[in-house]
C-alpha cells in the first residue's frame, strides 16, 4: 500500500531492521566527510579549542555527535585530544544502532541527545537522512507523492497540509512552467530536527555538515536517491539501502537561528577546512629522504584533505555554524 515518503524513510532507515540500525553501518556502503579522519577530526579539534576558550576552559566540555554512524569521528577526536583536554572532554555519540564493541569507553552512546550540552554539537551528514515528505505541483497546488515501500513505485496522493504548504511557499518556489518531473522535498522535518537538537545546547557552537542547496537554486526534480555498496541506486524504501536527499540549508539555518537567538554562518566545507588548516597541500619532497615514514603519513593526510576540500565533491558540502550564548567571532574559524 503506498504511503508518504516520510513514513517510508523512517521505517527503511530507522526501523528495527532499518539500514542505519542493522548491518555493518554506513561506512560499509559509502564514504562521508566523517570518514575522512584524522584530517576532519583535526579540524574539528581546532574548532573545539576555540569553543573551549570561549567557554573559559570549563571543567567539563561536551562534544556531541548526532547521527554518529559507528563513532568514527568521535573515536579519532578522542585519540587526538591532548591530555589536558581529554581529561575534561565528555564525548557523546547519538545513534540508534547498537554500541560498537570497539568504541572507547570514554564515549557515551545513546539514542537521544543529552538534556544539556555546553560545548560543541555536531551533525555530520545527519540532516540529509532525516525523513521528509515529497510533493509535486499540480493545477490546484502541491500534492503529496506516495511510495510503495516494497518496490519504490510512486503515485500522487492528496494535497499537502497547511504547514507544509506554508513551508513550500517560503522555501521552495513553484517552477514557472511545472512539468510531471517537477517535485519538492519538504524540509519542515529537518528544520524541526535541527531546532529541537539546538534546544539542548546551552552554550557553545552547533555545526551541521551536509549536502545542500539554497532557495534560489532548488533542484527542479529533487535529489532523493539511494546508495548501497558504494553505488547510487534507485530510492526504494525497503531497508536495503541508504535513502538521502539534499538539505535546504537556508531553511534549516533560519529555524536554528530562531531558537538560538543569534545569526548562523553558512560556508562551503572547502573554505571552512582551509580556515582550520586543512588545505590538501602535498608535503615537501625533501621529507621523503629524511623521514620516509613521516612523508608517507603526510602524503596520506594531504590526499584526504584534498578529497575533503574538492569543490566538485565533498568540498562543496555546506557547513552551517550556529553559535549559542557565545561571541560568534570567538568560536567561528578565522576568516569566515
């Protein structure tokens, strides 16, 4: 029986046998920025140091990773943290999957964010997996797109509700000459998820990293797709593949800023990582003669940094930075 895409995605990704709950985890199927460690972790550690300083080097400093996968980023971050910081650091992974056996004991693993957070709140390629509704324009307005969870076959349902219609009117303009392939991915659920998560951050910085687009450049046919075993596949919500859609980052940022009471900053990952010291530059060849092993390590880091800052790939990700009850220049990377 056809159902709305939001319900279908919820069951396929987060149900008892869902893609993110069962199996080997997302790293077995695709590569994200969070898997570009230790380069990304080093950059996040530099960002965390700015947050730590802005908070006055407190006795407890939270770092919470929402949608933590199998804890890859936090595991590397904990390993890289200097002893003085590590003693004060309280890392928390928020994920529905069972706790990985190899996760460091210092990392808390839970299905929901803590009630109170003071420090750094992360969401690395999390929002693109928050389930949402899909709509298509018609003669009488936007109508919901339904899907058969077993086959992925779509059909047209009834009109969207009032809140969804308001969101579409503000954030996803109707095409001048709509056709049968035109559709919109209603980001209302992503806005709510980001705003709700931000509500636990008492002081510090929230960072969302994700694929995304802006109001003036929404993709006419949407972006909803699937990934499995390293390959893009049709979006069939049967639990066998990832289901993802790019994020309306300006809508999410506006929703978060309303909760935080301060403006958000939106930059490409390429610019953010370069501001935090990850530029992808190759090490000097002379190092190969004096320290061959060090040269190989440096070359590997440069290769990963180049991947993370590639403007045609991961470097085009958006970084949405939202300060909460701190001076924004104190926590934002210099030059952004």
